[in-house]
């Protein structure tokens, strides 16, 4: 049966509301980490798992949820995802201790995975081809808006009502989203035969990520002991080869090895990891700098808004019109120059507000140009058969980048001796000196990742030229 053009936009509206909510929830939590440290009298290495636990769950389950959507129906699983997300948000808001909060965040990540795993596919399946690009652009813009609004909304909520408010506010929003999705989203096809899924591969991938991140947490202050932390850090040396062997022999691999052997796709996947690492890391680092200097959480949220706001504007501009006159390589190269300049400014003036705000805007703009261009380079290199795999790779790697970004900032601050619970307002005191050293070290580490992004851009350009040359032979 034919559908009116307006009905396609109803689908986009229903999906976009979920994209806004999930991204807002991801960024709203990082601003509350200093408050959680004080509330639970815990180290940053411990409370970071409120954020990392959620992201890791999404990484592990987003592909299974996409496969389950093929069999159960995408709308059905999408609505289940909303329901789980909303209930777990309520549980987070009443968590009695840190361990319970982390457990409820893992449950929340299950709902987030069901939403994220089916969102783009639902837009793709319900939009006509000539409107698909516009539909995906709207969905991406709403994701960026959620990321931008999270720190500012979180700051005001934490200051006014405490950290629990950032979770209970999701309950009415989640109910509204559930109702709008039920009404706006099309019913979809009847249930189909459940597709095969690579559960062993999923488990091995989760072990790779968990081993790496818990090992980093052990070195960042989590009481695991040096031997256990190093053993966990080394565990990917065993689990990565086992995972790759499994994928080469699986009937329905989680990551298609031939697709990953395409240089542009493999390079672009790591570009997604580094770009989202750079996108999330400042949302963890800036509160650790400004709150000890006497800034309120709400003030910090407004200041931090500068980076995701720049990201949102640049993402929309890059998606809508910049691509028409600048190729992917040109856009990523210009973006890297902007990102590196902003990170140099932040590393040389790590706690000066007059430098932090404009540098964060520039960093957001650079990332907002880099991310769509990098995504486009990956998708252009994928064959028609491999577009779904390439898209899921980007989603997976960027979520891994988010988790690593939180862990890297935590580790760097710990090594530098910074503790955000200490008052650093006295410019001659030891806490201020520790804060300055820790902030400078963290920005320098992020600058190193910015250089990695530049190398990835150069490698992608070389791979693209080689692919074009091979195609003309």
C-alpha cells in the first residue's frame, strides 16, 4: 500500500526523538562524575563505570539487537528498548550505592542498544531513496543536539536537584518517547525467521573491551592490584586473535573479515573510534578541571556546551552543503588542522577560561566536519552488500572510542596526581599545582590522539587513491 510523503517524516520524527534522548543521556552523565565521587566517596576510576558500563553494554548488544529486529520486527524491539530504558532510568534514580547504579546503567544500556540497533535501519527501510539522505541527516542532527544539550541540562539538574535528577527526568521523557514511537512508527513487516547470530563472537568482543577497560581502571586507582591490572590489559593479546579466528570461520560473523580487509573501511573505523574519543573526553575532563576551581556544575555545563554546540553546527553544515564543494579527504584534512590547533591551545592554557571556551568551540567544529566526512569515506568504499556491515562497524568503533575516551582521561589524571575532590581555588596551593599538571597532561594526551586522527586522514587518502587507480586498470 502506498504511503503519503508526510508519513515518512513521521517515522523520522519517531526515530529522532529516541536519538536525542539516548545521546543526551550519554553526555549528561559525564558532567555528574565529580558529584558522584563526592556522594559515594569514590575515586574517578570507580565512578567512570557509570558511564563506561552503559557504553560497553551498547557496544556488546547493538549488533545482536539489530539481528533480533530482523526476526521480531524492528518496531517491536524498538518499543521494548524504550520500555527497558525508561524503567532502568527510574532504577538508576533510586540506586542505594555505586555498584547498584552501575548495574542499573548496564540495564539501561540494554535498552539503548535496542534503540540504537534498529534506528538507522528503520529510517532506511521506510524512507524513499531520494529522501533517505535527508532523513538520515535529520536523525544525525538530533543525535548531535542530544549530545550538545546533555552537559548544560545535566549541570542545571545536578545543581538544583542532585545527581539523581539526571535519571528520573528520563522517566517522563521516556514515556513520551514510547508513546510517540508507538503512534508514529509504521508497524513493519510480519515476523520473519530469526537470522543466525554470532554469539561466540559477541562474547569475545565484549571480553576484549572489558579486559582493556578494567585493566585501565586498575591503573587509574581501582583497587585491583598492579599484577591483575597488567594481566587484564594484556588479555586482548589472546582474545583479539581468538575473535578474529572466530569471525573468519563463522557462518554469520559479527564483523565481516573481507569488509574489514578493505583499507578505507578499516582505516575509517579507527577514525570513528578516535573522533568519538576526542568528542567525549573533554566532557569528562572539563568538569574535573573547573569544579575544583570553584565553578558550579551548572556553570561548567554551560561552558562545556561550547564544544557540542560547535559539533552540532558543523555536522549539519557538513552534511547539508559542505560536501558539495569539498571531498571527503579535503574535509577531514581541514578538520584535523582545526582540531590540532584547538588541542594545542588547550594544552598550553589548560585551566584558563578565556582559552578553554573558544578552543572547545573550535574542537567541536573540527570534529563536526571530520565525523560526517569520515563516515562518507567508509560508506563510499563499501559495496552494496557490505553497507550494513560498514555502518555497524562505524557505530561499534565510535562507542568503543567513547569508552576509551573516559578511561584515558581517568588514567592520565590519576598518574598526574589529580583528585577532583580537592579544593584547588588557592593558586599557590598543592591542589592547584596538581590540577594544572593533570589538566596539561590530559590535554597533551588528547593532542596525541588528534595527531593519530591526522595520520588516519593521510592513510585514508592514500587508500582512496590506490582504490581509484585499481578501478581504472
